[in-house]
C-alpha cells in the first residue's frame, strides 16, 4: 500500500506540474503575442466578399483616383495586418487586404484551408476589382506582401504588366511548395496547372531556416531555373525589405538573389534592397513585432533579431514603403522607367 500511495502522490505531482506549465505557458504566450495579434484585427476595414474574393478594404475618406495597395500576408494565413492596412489608408492609400487561405483558427471560413494549389487567377480578380473602386487609380496599384506573400507579389508582378510596383517583405526569389500538410503540392497554380516548386525538409517544427538553405544549395541548376521567379518582367520599381538575422528562412540571401537577377537583366526601374542587421522575419507594418513565440524550454519559435532591433527595422521599412508609394503617386505615369539603380544593402 505504501508503494501504491507513493505512486499516486507522484502521479498527482506530475498532473499538477503539467497543469501549472500549461496554464502558465498559455498566459505567457498570450502576453508575448498580444501586440502582434492586435495588428491582425480589422481596424475598421470593410469586409469584401464579391466574385469569390475574401478581403478587407480600407478606403481613405475623400480620396479619389489615388495610388493603392493590394496587401498579401504570409504563412500565418487569414487577413493581412489590419493595423498596417488602416495606416496606409490614413496616409491616403486605399488598401485591399486579401485573405487567400485559413489562419490557424480556420478563418476566414470561405477561403482554402491550406496554402496549396492557390489559383493566381484569384489575385488577378482582386486587381480587377480594385480598378473599379472610385478611390483607386487603376494605373497605380502596388503589390505588397510578406514572406510567402513576398514570394507571391514578386510572382504576380512578373505576370501582370499593369502593376505599378512591388514591395516585398522577407521575400523569396524562388517558388516553394505548399505548407504542411501539403508540402508535396504546389503553392500556386495558373490556368489549372501547378507551378514548379522547391521543397525544403525540416529537422523540427521550430527550425526552418537550415531546411530552406539546404534546399537552395542542393538544387540542380535546371531545378533552380524552373522555380526562379522572372522578376525582370515586373513593370515598375521594386522595394525588397529583409533581415540578415531572419531565423525562419534566408530572406536576405533570397532578396540579394532577386536584386542580382534584376541587375543582370538591366532592369529599367529603381530597385532598393533594404536589409537590417538585427530584426525579425516579420517586418511588414510598424511598431513592435513578434521576435519569439512559444514557451521557453518547452516549445519556442524564433523569428530572429531582438525586440528593439525589430521595432526600429519595422518603422524604417514602413517609412520606406510609404516613400515608395509617394514616389509612384507623384509620377506622371504608372511606372516610368529610369536608369537602373544599384541595389543597396
């Protein structure tokens, strides 16, 4: 009986510890991510559900025929950052924050569940919808995206000559596979066919960067050629924003590759390759950003950089994005060619 009693007491202690760790971890994680989660709220956007589109539209009051932004999020899914979209609208830039697959809570419900086999025609329809809005100049629509959304805006810009410019945060110069559990499927389709992709293998659920680096380093020249985005086909200026300390994927390396390709092809529009030494992967927007997520010593995802470095990088990058939009608004045409500029680091 004494032994059985000690076992019961031991089990009781284990249960108490599990409950304590779980409860403490929940509140730690909630506090850790509250500022980031706040950026995802609607912040006054009007939900649009037309012609199969699911998004939030932020239209400045009293603005007509103005430079506008199609904003696309990354692997977090759901609607892109509401705070950032609202801030652009306050600055005079109508913004359509488009969802294209579920977030972790399965929202919005009427979008695909995973980042896999997403038709590019969906984004083409979004551009056409934007052109019908009175606040938007149809010749001055800029694409803005982060991470997988950064990959996406470079791809869309290469396919749509009517796009006035591209702002790519933490982007990729190549096309990657769909996200888990769809890693063996293409992320994007065009005319019903999956686009070629590179597939990375990861050692754990929290260590991604090495997997992407290995996939890039071991891919054959033929494979890399097939999955590389023809960024030289973009018909407007390009702004690349990334972190040299990105722990999610090698965004600065991939930004350099995109900038190098533009230079090789004598790209006739301005190119800015803005990089930061101490910042998170999550750079789109302003103010504090998410650096780590999880419970220390249990499960934790590190996005790179420090909290202060990330805040400074986000604010600097956001100011650069607004300056980019202001230049397009001030231009006499949607994307007037100019002498190629040397990518800056």
